[in-house]
DNA sequence: GCGCTCTGATTAATCGTTTAAGCAAAGCCT
DNA sequence: AGGCTTTGCTTAAACGATTAATCAGAGCGC
C-alpha cells in the first residue's frame, strides 16, 4: 500500500479546477505557457488548499534533492553552534535543507560520513575539515571552509589578517614579548593565525609558540601550561589561537595570582559563547560566520545550477577571505608597571 | 531532461542478470519469495556494481523519507555539539539522516522552522525546546528532549537527581550555605536542577538562588554577579546550574582573589568542553547524551514503523529519565579553614 | 483561401523504487 | 490422476512531480 501524504498534490488541484496537472505545475513554477488569469486562479487555489510540493517526487524527477550536506569531522568544535546556525540560515534562504554528518573525530570514518550523505543524494556538501585532511572527490559539488592556505579551500575567515590585528593591538598597548598559545601544530587555521601574529612583530620584539597537544602528550589532558614561569621570563601578553585556549590560559594565570589585564594581557580567537561573560571578559577576534556561510552556500548553489560540475568538483568563490573583526574587552590592557614586580628584570624588550 | 543519477539502479542490475526489477528489489530487501542462490547472486552483483538505492525513489513510493528533523530553538546552546553528535550517531545507526532546523532563538519562527522540516517530509522530529514553549502539533511523530517535568517530554537526563547528587557531594564536603546560580527562571531544566539541589538540604542548611538574567536586565550582559559579597555573607559553595554559569562564577571569584577550592567550592552541570581544562578543573554533572539520543530515536522510529501515530503525536519512551553522573574535579573541596579569613564569622552553619 | 506563427492548453513519458497480484511449474495428499 | 498448496518469478500499477512533444484554435498576411 503506497502511503499517500496527507496534503493535497498536483493532481488534486488539477481535477479540482478542471485542468491538467501539467498546467498546474507550470502555473506554480511559472515555466510553461499559461494565461495570466489561470496562473492567478491556480496559485490562489493551491494556497488555500495549503499545497506543499513533495520533495520526493520532485527529487526523483529532477535528480536534485534540495538538500546540502554539512560535514564536520570535528563536531565537538565549540564553534559548531555558530557554524551550523549560519549554514542552516543561508541554506534555507536559498531553498535548501541541511543534513548533518559527523565522523566522531575519527578521520577514517570521515569518508563513511560523506558516503552517508551521498546515499541521501545531497546536491552539494560543505566540509569543515579537521587538520589537513585531503577531501577525496565525492559525487557532488563540494565547498570547503577552512583557511586560505588550505588547498581547495572555498571560503574562510582571513585568519592571517586576524592574527595580524591581534599583534597590532598588543604592540599598540606596548607589549614586546608575546607568547602564542595554540592547540595543534597541524591545524592550518591555527598556523595561519600564528603566522599573522608573527608578521606583526617589529624589530626587537619576541614571539614564541606553545603547542598544547605536545604538552599534553607528556602531562596528560588538562595539565598545567606553566604560564606563571613564562611571566617570570618576561612575557606580558598571551595570544591564544582560540578562545578555548585563551580561557585555559586566563584561569591558570588567575589561579597563580597574576592579575589580568594589569599584570599581563590575554587574547583569543572566535568570540565563543563564554568570552563576553568571564571575568575579565575576553579580547578576541570574531569571524563573520554569516557571511562565510552565505558565500559558501551561494558558490555551491551556483555550481549545482550550472551542471558543468564534474563529479567531486571543489567549487570556488570570488571572495575567498572574509575579514575578522577585533573585539576589545577587558582581558587586554597596556603593558604597564603592574608586570614589573613579577618579572626578573632581565627581559625588558 | 530528467537527470539520471550516476550510479546503477535496480533495472540496470535486473537486465544485467536477466531477471525482473521486482526480483532484484525483493532479493535486496529480503521481502518477497526469491530462491536462496538467486538472492546470493543478486546481492553479489549489486555490491560489485556499487549499487546504492535512490532515497528519492524509495521515499516517493513508501512515503517515508528516512530523515529525522532536529529542532533546536536555542541553537546557541553550548551543549549543541554533544546533542547533535549524539542524535546524528543514533539516527544513522537506525538508518536515518538528520536534518537540522533552527529558529535563531526567536520563538515566533520556531513554527516556521518546523514547517521547513515538514515540507521536506521528515518522518519524525526531535525537539529540544527553549523555555517552556508548547510544541504545536506537527504532521509527524515528535520526540521532546527537555526534562521530566515538561509536559509531553519523551526522554531527558534526570536533572532532579543530578541536583540531588551535587547537593550530597557538597554537604558531604561540609558545606552548609550554598548559592545556586541559574540563568533563567523559566527554564524547566534549570528549575529541576535547582529543585534537586534544594531537596538535598539538611536541617540547618541554607540555599539561595541567583538568577543571572534578572541581574543582567539591570546591569547589562556580562555584568558582575557580586559573588565576593556572597562569600562575605558566608556562602562557601556555588552550585551553578550550567557549566557556563559555573565558569562565570569561577573567573569572577578568582579575579576577586578568592581561591578555589581552598576558599570556596564551585560546581556546574553538563561537563562542557572547557570544564576539564580550566584551572581549577570543574566538578560537574554529566548527562549521558548518547543514551538519551538513542532512546529518543528508537521511540521515534517505533512510532514511524507502527503507523498508528495520528498527526502531531508526541511519542513516549519506556525510559523517561537517564541518570546523570557526578564528575569530581578540582573546583570542589572540603569546607575548611581556608574560608575562615574571608567570612564575617556569624554564619558558621 | 491557404499557410504561417503564436498562444494556451493537454498528453504522455519519465525518474527509481515498492508491492499487490498474477501465473506457471513443481510438490504433495488422498 | 485430479485438486490442492507452495515456490519462484514476472507483470504492472502506483507514488508526485517535471517537461518534451503535441494539438486545437486564433490571428494574420498575402
């Protein structure tokens, strides 16, 4: 027994008005040749019957499902709410639904997750890769959101520029010795952010990078970063490559009795949910996720419309980098005398 | 021009083996009457051709899309990554895809988001409501994940028990004056958690609740909570109803020079991503989101299979509450002499 | 008047799958 | 041997939309 959906379909509208289904279809889509008044009448009738087209029927005929896949190999990413929200909004504005797929952090199951999406015949995919995983060619157009230096990247925040602005902000406050705190050296995003920060160093300044995952391989997850020692070595600013690491630095420094921002400054990236409400609130770089999502989705829908896309084509966008915005809050301040009593004195920068 | 999908379909397999499509369909689904050896042969051939069934064709015929909708009116919820991951995992194990819908926090557009899902003919929906929004009947089975006291709730963590365990933990450590920190008084979840904590109070103990959103209506977003004053009033434990509020309390107390856990204890809920890595790491209650998702999805798929579900039926599960687990970390400790020097002395519990 | 175009509709095929119904052959019982 | 069930497969009809092809009629120029 073929289950018929509750709502009305094209043929019900057609028989009800005494016309053919083709005419109804044409009237609603505005494609064929239908007289103006008949179009009017059909649309009116369809509206009052509460007609909603069956995506299944349409998909079967056109070969398009009207659904985009969102692949997040690192779904535990705290940015996920913002990403998902932005993509869903942009996609639904373009008439698409969003199907999520997750590989639970395991890189091996990433292809499996992609396959699940292909089986559901998504029209395109947006992939936010973890680390530098090569995206194997899939059976549909693919947009990649990572960072400009990732090969095949479609659109992303300008992480390099973001790093540069953080550096300019800190140097403008008088800081000369900056500790960059990252999580993982293999992350293209974190590398670009760190590169941007280093590009802002002026002569006589010093930047050093601390990679947390290396530390944790020895000390275990959640181990101390030894930041108090770094303060004693003369570092006055701690530029984390993500707000998660900034938060970690902030609490560790506070626990060691170091005051922020009077003693040292702490900055982050991404403007995550806790950043405005911790004490002191975090100075950070915000990415315009809405705009990035919009660009990615429109690049994807363009590729879907013009069917020139060969299988597994990575789509490109005219705008590949979206500027990040500096959000100055309480955790960064002038490099003043407050730090003096904590320093050994030999590093004066 | 009807676009044919790249892969093979049933009829290609059928002609290639000289049988009918019906037989192929039956062989693959194991439904009709097909001889054992022919089943073997067909499945083998299908596998080597890399056959994947068209969801569109199947959906059209069966009236089922094989997709569940996930509605999160409060998508900014920091729990979202865990929720989405758990639901996606449970759904894909049951052979379903997950379509997300978001109402951007706006309660008015919640119905619109639900409608988008209905248009894409999802077979069922999982709704995680914000506040106490009544779920209006939709055109498919609906599972609600909130808390036991929400009418129509399908399955949820046992927030009351979680609160009770936090209370027992803190009283066991000798705390007698506990400040409960919540965000919003209208949240069923937060109310249940607070209720659980209060239920654990023994004679002579005192619990008070601080609602942040009320404070912020006057003081603005991110305003101080005045916790140092509370410490002076004799509170030795701060039990936040979410790790986000716990983090806020933790940093504010640290900034005021109050040491955790030697001076006061701080606990949270949900075991969010930062909880293990801040200093001191957060004692918190973890919910078994995987199990909750599994129960919700199986309740939903059961309702879908047995089509007795009238439109808009809220499904129920045999197990409505899933126990929470106490995670003891560094932010809670004995109510000892460390607090003495900060207290006025009149409240000794 | 004849042929031409243009308009406004219909007819029918098609996408890929599921499934009820039909049918031939074989096996079994009395 | 005749009637019965069982087995193993095929036929065909859907599901709901899109769209190429067709067709009837009107308008019009020469």
